[in-house]
C-alpha cells in the first residue's frame, strides 16, 4: 500500500469560528466524528424538527461509513480521507427549478476545487465532479474521466416549506490503492497535492454560498442568473456521445447537446430526435458505440 498521508481530525470549534455568521455564511454547523450518511442523518433531523435546521445549516462528518449516491449506491472511503458534508437549504422559486440545485452546487464545487487544489475539475451530468486521468487511460463508460466527488439532493416536505438536503462528498487524500473502483480518483491522485480538509470545506462553503445565492436571487432562474451558461461551460458531458440508462430499463443513445430550462439533459439520437432526460445514468461512449 502507498504511504499514507497524515489525516487529521476536523476541529468543530475552528469550523464554527470560520463558517458561522457573521464570519461566514452559515447559521448552524454540526461536526460528528463518524456516521453512516450525513444525508440520511440530516433528512431525519429536518423531518423531526425543521425549525432547528434553518436555511444554511451544515452537518459534516469526520468519517462517513456508508455514504449514499444516486440510485442507492454506496460510497466508501478510508477514515478522514474524504470531505463529507450535508447542507439544509430552503429554496426559492418553483419546484420545477429544483433540478438546477445539484448542477449549481456542482458548479460551486468545481470553482472551489480549481481555486484551492489547482485541478481541472468539471461536471458530469447530473451530479458528479470529475477530472481527466493524468495518463489519459480510459475506463468503459467513463472514458478518461474519473470521479472525484459527487452531489446528492433530497427533498424534504415540512410544514414550514420545502427543505433541500444537499450532500457533497469529495475524495481528498486516498492513494490509488485505496480507491475502490477504477472510475474513481482523489485530489491526491489527480495532482491536487496534500489538501487540508478544513480549508477545503471553507472554500467549498464560500463557493456554494455564491452560486446558490445567485440562483436564489433570480427566483431559481438559472438562465437569467447566468448560471446555466456557466454550468454548461464546465459540463464535460455536453458534446459527447452518451448512452443514458433511464428508469424502467429504457436507454437513449446519442449526443448530449444542451441543458434545458429545468436543468434536464437534452440528448439528440441518431435519427435527430431530441430526448429530455430528467434522471438517468450517463455513460460516455466512443463515436459509433
């Protein structure tokens, strides 16, 4: 096994000093030593007592043992090797605009990672944070892209209104032999150096606050805010030939052309027909594949 870097615990007092208002943008910050899933815990907490988790609340785990991704997939990391956090957000705008939340959050994550770690982070629709493999090697369904992190959103209906629980996980210090699938990477493997998770979290929160505030200030209109154009600019899926596995077993094969006003992926098949994809697993395929 590759030599392991020092993995310090997160310090709750330091994070509160940096992130809580008025110094930072958040209204509540809770740090736990370990949990199964920050999203699962925060969804349950919001349902039990919505008022205790105001807009701009954060739950961060020093170690997440059974993280969840899309379609119930698990996400596992060694202790203190990743950044795992969930936010409670009270969205503005119509529910039809909620599809933009993971994309806008992903944009914030891309900005933070580019600025702090110097990696050429990008998005894979709808909720993966990616970098290209340094050696140009390919993985079926991913090409040269490698998953650095992900975004998971869950809607919680409460008497006080909708709450979006937004979970973000970033692989930070894993060595290559600690990555459980060939399509995964970490900041360490991707050339991002040795990153301090506390500083990375502060940068991430600041960047998320910026993109989400812009989205809210325009009533959830990603196009009017300019965010739709910015998301498209960092979305590695657009322009690629993709195979989309849809719920129910159907699939669409074609070129990912654009994002529509709801944040859905528009795929043009080989007959020229357009397909609006609101949910599905996207695989990048070679031309003619």
